C-alpha cells in the first residue's frame, strides 16, 4: 500500500526558514505529487532544493504531477493501490487544514494507506499562538459570508459563541476584502471584545496585533490584498 507525505509549503514568498530541512528528504522519496497549484509548487520545490542542497537541482520531469480537482480522486485511488510514495502539497501552509487536500487524505485513510504529516507553518496556529487569546478552546470558522447582512450576523454569532464558550473564534477572508471585513468587525462587535489581526505571517512584513474593538476603531488599518487571518475573543 502507498505511503502519503503531507508536505507543508510557504505562507510567504520569503518564509523559507519556516520549512524544516527534513522536508526535502520526504520530497525526494516521492514519485507522485498531488498539488493545489502545480506552477507554484514547482517553484517552491526549486527554492527549497537550492537552499538545502547547494549545487543540486531538482529535475521536475522525474516526478508525476496531478492538480487536486474534481477528477483527482479516481487517479489518487489508482495510485494508492501500488506501493507508491505520494506527496500532497497545499498552496499555503499544511495540507488538510483549511485545504482541499483533506479529501485525498480521507480517501487514503479509508484505503488504509500510511500517512505521514510533516511539521510546517500553519497560519491558524501561528496566529493563535501570538494572539494572547484562549488557546485551550478555539474554533476555526473558515470564510465568513460575502453578503453584508449575512456577514454581520455571522460576526455577531461568532462573538456570542466566544462569550458563551470562552473560546477564540478564528476566520479568514479573501485578501481583497480584508478592509471591508475589518470595517464590519469594528461596527458590529462590542467595544471590549478583542480582535487579533495577523498579516503576512512568516514574511518580512509580518505583523500580529491584538486590541479591543474600541482601540481598533481609533486606528486606520489598510491590509488590502495582503494575506491575513482574524481572531475574535469576547468575555
């Protein structure tokens, strides 16, 4: 039966230091890759090779590549039946966490394959670690609704749930809608509720700040088109 390596990828272009060197060893063992984005994964692997194996080049054509999409499940199942070593690579962070790779991992579990998750950067956990919020009880809510009324209701529901359960609520937004989300948060949340905004995690322009909604209302924040993650904590 196949062995599956869950290979972490970069959160930021310049965040190569966040990847463990043993990741290269795992990549070298693989013969097939299922990736969210083939072009960016190839570029990332070449960067990793250059940093960890000076003087050596990764020969991309020596590997079989498949994009994770609606048709990849059948191909993945066929590969699992052989003694193949497969790598699953997310577009950013860790495969299977807020990532379509979870579907393939689920198939691998059903077929009793060996699954080896590798340590790497994850924006959800890194932001939680730096937020100063409750790390014992937390929930990742993914993307909030795009519709204004539905988004405002979702924000109020998250705040209420945080207060009732003493839990940190974690969520994300498409980068070009970051500023609109911040406006909705400061408009709909109670002044004493704490909001953490984590931007460009592991990148050279990284910043992670936790303030009350009242304090955020006094500050103009512009993170348009920058990767960010948001955490809410109400007492």
